[in-house]
C-alpha cells in the first residue's frame, strides 16, 4: 500500500493518520487515480472466521462515483478468501450517509456502543454475514 499517501488522505478525512504500519495483521487496499494518486483506501483485519473493517475513505472529490462500493466489495471478497465470512464495524450514530452506504452492501445494525467516541457520541455496531443473516 501507499502508506504515506493513505495517511495524508486519512488526515484530511478523519483528522488523523491510520498508522497501519503498526500492525502487520491489518490488510487493505488502495484505489489509485490515473496519475497514481491515492483516491481511496480500505483497511481491516481478520481473525479466523471473523473480520473487522477499521477504515474506508474516498477522497471527497471522488465520492459518489461508485469507488467506495468498489473498495468495500473488494474488502468483503478479501475477507472471504481469508475464511472470514462475518465482518463487523463501528460507525458514528450521526453518520447516516455511511450507515446507508454499509446497509446497501449488506451490513445490518447489530447494536450500539454508548459514548464510544471521545466526545461522547454513540457508535452503531454493524455486521455482515454470520448466523443472523
Ligand atoms: C463512505 C464513503 C467511503 C462512500 O464512498 P463513495 O465512493 O462516495 O460511495 P459510492 O459512490 O461507491 O456509493 C455507494 C452507494 O452509497 C450511496 N452513497 C454514497 N454516498 C452517498 C451520499 N453522500 N448520499 C447518498 N447516498 C450515498 C450511493 O448512492 C451508492 O448507492 P447505490 O449503490 O444504490 O448507487 C465516502 O463517503 C467517505 O469516504 N466518507 C468519509 C469517510 C467515512 O466516514 N468512512 C466511514 C467510517 S471508517
């Protein structure tokens, strides 16, 4: 992966770098523009038959063109290839666009973590696959 560019995009989108180099168990993918610039990335981790999606982001200028779906579909496929049929993630309760984005890809709300984020916002837990779906 293009770690420096991924961190730069993460800084712009999330306000912090992803720092994926710190854990070799993480995997993911980048989407590159025509001149090699990072347009998006997805990062997660799998352990046995379960996976967790940590981050997905598309450069604001490239959104709503199908690239996020492309990256997410690729991540789901990569998880399956690693034997992980169930994927979990957390998302801010207020982030309705992203919750809808995940629902379109087959994720379902599976719970709430109260005051999960530093400033007190709840996290919605979502899950794709597994025994309930
Ligand atoms: C979430 C995100 C990755 C989506 O990427 P994207 O490239 O814009 O999404 P896509 O164009 O592939 O859209 C996929 C589907 O979601 C829908 N969607 C995406 N953004 C939308 C928006 N702002 N409003 C309405 N629908 C939207 C699309 O209409 C599309 O639906 P369809 O398949 O029925 O056409 C992008 O909005 C993003 O980077 N957000 C900020 C980072 C973030 O919050 N990440 C999640 C937490 S880690």
